[in-house]
C-alpha cells in the first residue's frame, strides 16, 4: 500500500471499530444501570412484546389478589354482624324457653315479650345498617355481586347474601294470606279480605314471587327471588280499583303466616321456640356459606400469588439484565475502547512519515 495523505484508511478503520465499541459500551452501561436487558424495542422486539404481555398479566393477577382480599373483608364484616344476630337469637331462644313455663304470671310474660320485641327490632336494625363500602350486606340487596379474581375477562365468582331481617328468617310475622293466579300469562297477587292487610304490609318477605305496581294503570312487574315494595296513596286508591274490569275466578295458592314470636301462653311460646330454631338454622346456613366462600377466596389468593411469582420469574428471564454476564461485556468493551483509541492514535501518526520525504 502506497503512502498517501488524502485517505488514511488505517485511521478510518480504527475510528469505525472504536465507534462500534463505544456504542456497545454505552449499551452495556445502560443495561447495568437500569437492570433491564430490554430498554427499548430495538434491544429485542419479540422479547419486548412477550414481556409486556406477561407484565400486564402480572399486574392484573396482583390486583385480582387484592380484590379477593377485599372480598374477604366484606365477608368478615357480614359474618361478624351475623354472629351478633346469632347471639340475639340464642337469647331469644332462652327467653322463649323461660316463657313456656306456666309458672309465669301475665306480668312476667309481658316483660319477656317486651324483651323479645326489642331483640327482634335489633335484628332488623343490624340487617338494615350493616354495610361495607356503603353497600348494604344483610338486607337482601347484595345479590349476584361479582368479585374479579383473575386478570382476564370472565374470571370472577359470585357472592350472594340473603335477607337477614327478622321477617325473612321467620320472626316478626303478621297474620296474612298471600295468593296469586296467572291471568293471560300475567301474575297477580292479593290478600284475603279477612287478613290484616295493612299490618301485614309492613313486614312481608316473599322470595319466590314478588310483584310491584309499575304505574297507575294496574300493570305489574313480576320477578323471582327479589323483594318488592309497593306504596299506595290511599287517597287515590280509586285509580287502582278503576283499572279492574272484571273478577276472574280460578285456583288460588295461599301462603298463611302464623303469629309473631311471643310467649303469651304455652302454645305460642312453643311455636316461638320452633320459629327461633328455624331462624337460627337460617342464620347458620348463611354463615356457613360465607365461611366456605372465605376459605375459597383464601385458596384463590394463595394460587394467585404463586401464579404471579412464577410469571414474574418468566418475565425476569426475558427482560432483566444478567449482571455478571453484562459486566463481562462491559469490561471487554472497556478494553476494546482503550485499544481502539491507542490504534487510532498510531494510525494518525503513520502519515507523519510522508514529511520526511519532503525534507
């Protein structure tokens, strides 16, 4: 190769190699300082796509685990309230046994009845005021609530809590008869004329078929397994009566409800014992269902945490920097950079020999 001054190919080659080494050195420094092998899509396009999908899954799973923990808190709130309801029912059972004894005088039975009534009201108060995050838990409105316990669509479980009011667990029931009949595919309901309709309307819990008046034209909305309330202004009750064109006869199905819980006499006291035992069983069943759901959620959380851990390990293998291996590359690039700088300096000195020819 001749001696030229316009193109120093040795210096150009040394400079190009030094640029490559400097770039690799910068990438190694970035990986070591960030801890990530993939800092931009250009580092590993396919790896970035896979790792981002895994990262989304991990964050979703972690939030699902948090959701399950919140669900457990809700269950514990409801179960704690039902525990107090159980305590009240046990006291009512004790009072009913005491009242069933015919050694009691009327004044004694009256005192027992007053306490039974107060305890019944407390059951209603607990049912209507127990809340979690401003959601009522025990008044029958917490139906088909879903807990998102997975990172993907459809990964949820349902939580249902029945109505735990006194009337709905078998206490504080007034005498009434409820009947219905299908007319042209529509359901109708009513009370027998001899029933105490106005009193019965206060605490009716009827979960098999419910109806509510939609408008003043007499049409009804009928649902199953729900609770409906209908408030009628007696001053304009004629509007509802006017919508009835004729009376249709047919088979009726009546639901008769016995007297309230009390100890007025031996028979009523024994009937009350039976009702209280039924109420205890209903509350026990609801608590058992909540306990089973809580255990399920605890296992769900354990599984989610394991899944999150394993998915994080996979994502780490794709995205994280192997610090030991990268440190080897960084040291190699440092040595190459120093060598490249030295070679570039020598290549630049090689053209100095041309000057000796000109002397």
